[in-house]
C-alpha cells in the first residue's frame, strides 16, 4: 500500500509535487485529485510498466488508450497534428478546464499511448484546471497518462474519502485533495475533423463548446 498524503489543488506544497513526480518518474501509479474527478495516472513514457498496471487496477481491458494530462494549452500543437482552428480556439478559451480533446497524434506520442485508426492514430489531451496537476506534469517532464480513479463500472470518486479501498491499497501514492470543485467528468470532443463532435457530455455542455469554438 502506498502513502496517502494531503494535497492542495490551488496552492500545492512543493514537497508534495516533488514526491508525486519522484514516484511517477520511478514507474509508479499515483491517484490524484483533479478539477473534475479523481484520476489514476502514470508518466506517459515508452515501456512504462505502470501503464499496464492502470488497466489492471481499473479491471478494464486495453482496447482503449488512456487520455493524457498536459500542462499548457500550447501542448495541443506539440502532441497533436493537423489540429483544426476551431479546436485551437477551444484550447485557448476552455483550457485549463474539464475538456478533453481527441486529436491526431504527433510523432512525439509513443505508439503504445496512441489509439490506432484507419485515418491515423489519435491521442486524447486535457489541461486540468488544477495547479497541483499541472505542476506535477511539469515536474515529471512528460504528460501523464490517466483515467478516472475507479474500477470499471463503479462511480468515479469526487473526494479522497470516496476512493475505493482496493485502489488506495494498490496505488504507489495517493494525493488526497478533498472534494473536487466540479465533481463531474470532463466533456470529450472529437477534434480530428472540420466540425466539432461531442463524444461524451460532462462538465461542459454543447452550447458552451459551440460558443467557444466560434
């Protein structure tokens, strides 16, 4: 069982950030709070054994890849390619925030993290509205592959106390930031084509997306 330590999302303790980054760089799995729900994450580095561990912790098959947390809106152009102008506007106006965008993966995305498709591999990216998360990403030096902190079919945790005991026991580190401010999973948008297409409604509704994309 990993340690459980308190964490502040808006004013993170540098020692907490450093501890999380050390665990992640060492191939560990960390549960952390976000603006939406709690997540399980690992460093998105090639051949990281923690990547497979997350699927095992979730009790989920590996048919789908894990979205990435990135630190800055500019990372959309770094890890995505051929990103539509409307998607760049969404990133400018709604990131940091509870919006995940699926884009064509650039050559900087290791193959095991990209979702294959007939039109080219894709990657889902988000800049969370959590200073803690963004500082951890920067400290690790690479995006974080992540997914909601719950076993497959169970509700996503919106507070540290809601994390399933089995997940807490199997993670290498848990950052307990109390209740998440949004408490709803991120909205997911397909940004691989000329028009906005919502894959999952969450914290942001379609009207908010359409206004921001104009």
